[in-house]
C-alpha cells in the first residue's frame, strides 16, 4: 500500500459521521456506542461499506467515546483497550475487503478532563490516556491516527504527544467557536503553528458548523499551513435541518478554493453526501488554487492563545526566574518593550511553576536552561511553541534534539 503520508499530500476524501448514521440504523442514542457497535458489527461494517462505495478513501474508526475516561459513564472503562483494538480491526477489515487502497484512521477524541491550571488533571495524565488509546488502535491495524474535534490547544498537544509514541502519523482537527477560537480562547492560527511544529501531518477543523460557515477560518490559517488542511464539517444541525448532498458538495467547493485538500463530514453526513462531495472533487481543478503564503523569513511562534510573527532581529528580555506566583514578573516582561520573554529554568519545579503561570504571558517565550531534564519538562509543559536559548550550557546536539522533539526553535 502507498505510504499514508504521501496519500495525505494528495486530495483525499474521508467518510462521514458514524454515530449519527448508526442512530438511523437502530443504535440507541444514550447507549455506550463502542459496546453496541461490537454487539452489532454487521451494521457498523454495512455503514462503512456504504461510505467506501460512495468514494471514501479514508475510514475513521468509530472510537470517539471509547477512551477509558469516557467509558466510565457506562462503567466500561476496563474494556477500553479491547474496544479500541476490536473496533479498529473492524474498520481495517472493511477497508481491505471493499477497497484495499483505503486508509484506516484511528480516532482519538477530546477527553472531558482539563489539564492544570484550568483543571485538576496533570498534563502527563492526559498524554498517557491518549497514548493508551492510540496503542490499542495501532494493535488493531490502523494506518494513522486522527485527534478529532479537539476543543483546546492543551488537549491537542497532549493527543499529539501521546499518539506519536506509536510511531504512526497523527492528524489533528479542532472544533472552534464562530469567532475562530477554541472554548478556552486559543486562536486557530496559534493552534495550527503549535500542532504542525509538534509533528501533526495534517491540521484543520471538524464538526463546528456547515461548510460555508468555515470559509473565513480556512482563509485565516491557509497562509501559515505547512501541512495539508483537513475539514470535516457538519451536514446540518439535526435530521430535520440538513443540507442536501448537492448543497453540501457545492459549499465544500469553497473550502477547496481556499486551500483545503482533505474533505469529509461530521455530524449527519451520510454516504449520499460523501458521494456528491467526491463527484465534485473529481472535477475540481486543484492546480488553479493559489494560496497566499506568509513570508518565509517570518519566524512563526505561538503561545496558548495567540500567534506571534517575528523577524530575525527580535530582542529578548533579561532572564526571569520562576516561582509559584509569577504574575508581577510576567506583567513587567510585557511592559519591557522587548519582543521575547526569557525564562530561566533551573529545575523541574521551575518548569512546572512556569507552566502554571504561562497563560498570563502574552509574548513569545525563550527557555534558558543548563539542565536537560528541566528544559525538556519546560518544553513539554508549555502550551505553545517556544525558543530554546542557545546560551544554555548544554551540548548543541542536546539542544537541537529537544527543540526538534517539542516543536521549538534554537536561537
């Protein structure tokens, strides 16, 4: 089979929404989806075959609520690994039987848990939960992973860090509000920059709204995207307020015109919608799309809520040392007139303390550290992408490796 990464670089059609289609086929709305699907595998594969026959080139595993935390509401958390592996095998089997060239993407969905400082869950715990599900999906034979409909940048980062432990490619889609921000106030461009630097092989939107409502969001991120853009919009609000397949296909054309190359559907998207979208894509002239590109000399950086665009002549502040409450120090940094905040990281505790305060700082960050362990912790915990200060007294190869691993830049 062709390498999944090379497939993602070409126009690609995914499937529609498993849950809403299975509701139409008898799945109780408030049942445990994973349990019901494994008790009714013939109905799941019937739906998947319909999508493949409609033209889907990538099937998503129906595992959006199959993580250990989500399964607690049905007292099925002990079955998480088994459910994910079996649902992945079911999806892979559908692909291989109906279209041997189709890809199977293992779906990781946002957890209901919030990482510190806005929740009580340690960031490491989020990473481990996502990794556990990702490894189960890999055992089931998927070709790649999709962190789908993520609602915060913190969740997206944790999902990428967990998923990439499997060695499989990871795509990310986010669910944003009408203003283009996540529910926690993260800017979409900031999320794109952070995710693609961290290793996401495709980035975009899922669910959110109907296609035409997403045009502005794609126009916003397209100039900065160095990976394929994926969009999986809703076909409507409910079964009584749906776009027709032809209406949805026509609106999807506007996404392609703005730079999207991977299309599919989320809630209420049926095989009939996918078929119409596929027909539109086959006649669409992708070579005619001209995306505005950001100047290659611009240094793209991002914090938790906003992107930053720097030139090579940026100025850094004097190093600031970390403590539990850094609100006064961070305010002084912003008033310094410099372009980048230099944060001195001496210990693992420093890294943790800065992570608890970082959301208050609205400027790019450079970590200055002589401890490999402390620097790695700072890069892992920081909810954005940072500089690594080249003055740090660590071997150059160590600095480069840490920067590469966490989407940072050595300067």
